C-alpha cells in the first residue's frame, strides 16, 4: 500500500487550502458589503419612520386643537333650532 504523504500531495493540499481561503475571503467581503447596505437601509427606514411618526403626532394635535376650538355639535344644533 502506498503512503499518500509525498511532497506532491502536500503541495496539492496547500494549493487547495489557499483556494478555499480565497473563496472564503470573497464570501466574507460579499457578506460585509451586504450587511453595510442593509444597515444603511435600516437607518434610512428608521429616519423615515421617525418623520412619519412626528407628522402623525402633529396632525393629531392639530385635529384635537380644532375640536377644542369649535363649538360642540349639540350647541350648534340648539342654536340652529332656536332660530
């Protein structure tokens, strides 16, 4: 039986390991870029959500102020029927 520990086998193993290392480094770079893009998108969406929430709160406050400043429906109805 032949022993597979010859110099050619070790060289082949080293070459295979280097190739695997390069492939893995490429995958790591891809994943890092993808995560950076996702992070930027998340920040953008968080900012848009914050703006939308503030707009909603402002609109609700305007509506409440309008309700406070107008006469009640019942009072308007009485005033109309008394004429």
